[in-house]
C-alpha cells in the first residue's frame, strides 16, 4: 500500500513539473515560426543601442563608470520587459 502511494506521488510531481511544457513560445512571423526569446532579445539589444545613442547625444555617456556592463544590463532589462509585456498574461 505504501509503495502505491509513492508511485502516485511521483506521477503527480512529474505531471506538475511537465505542465508548463504544453506549448512552445513561438511566434508566427512572415509564415515562419521564430522562438519568442530570440525576438525579445533582439528588442532588448535594440533598446540598449537606442538608449546608448540618446545618452551619447546628451553627453551622459562619458560619465558612466562601466559602460559595457551598464548597456548589458539595459539590454537584459529591455529583453525581460518585452517578454513580460508580450507574454505576461
């Protein structure tokens, strides 16, 4: 009887862990499916490049202590923001 409860518990845990694997986050664009993370990453990188141009035009870029790290963090934040706004049901 105890072994039967263990088997049921293992099956329930496996079903719970695999419940999020039902669909892939892909978007149909121009007749082809692209992974959603790739589109969000491209948008995050584009936001970092645009913000770099704005900061350079304003003269703030020269005051940044670690520009590569700053722009990397901006790109990651932009990527996560796009993901949250696009897929955050």
